C-alpha cells in the first residue's frame, strides 16, 4: 500500500511536469511570434536535455525554460552546473547537425511566471562546455 506522502509527492511531480510542458509550449509560441524557427523541443543528449533549440538569422539558440512563482526564483533556478550541462548538450547537437556549423551559438533563458508572458533573456550565459 502506498504511503499518503508518497502519493502527494507523485502528484506534485506530475503537476510540475505538466507545468513545465505548458511553459515550454508558451515559450515556443512567443519565439515563433518573434521570428524564430523552432528546430527541436526537449532535445535529449547523453549530457542532458535542451528545452528548445531555435534559429533566427545566423544564430542557433539553445533555450532553457524556467517556470517559477517569482522572477527571482526563476532566475536563480539555473545553476552553474546546469549551464555546463546545457553547454555540453548544445555542443553535441551542434556537432551532430552539420547544417548549423556556420551558425553562431547563443544560450538564452526564458522565465515563466504565473499569468505573465515569458521573459526572454538573450545571451543569458556563455558556453561553458570546456569547464
């Protein structure tokens, strides 16, 4: 028999997962409205998952989406370790898809708050794959 706290933990996890999907979908809509072409969503590599891969002009943009109740919590949610993991995953994507070899790589952050349009921070951090 499942323990009640285990059930509530599972339910919270399911809600967070759905909330994450909704936040990523909302971010893809906003990026399209801003003229980006969505290349991939939830792109998985052995280094980790990239929430959104998009292009605009000659930029190949790797977007991390963070959905939190406050702006501060959303901004603080991407750790140095996550930045390194995202950078390594982006390097794998870039190496695998040669068609983007002449694109400039960029790492953006999109912060999703309740009842607000996502906040798009371009060049949120530099590539940290070599660290």
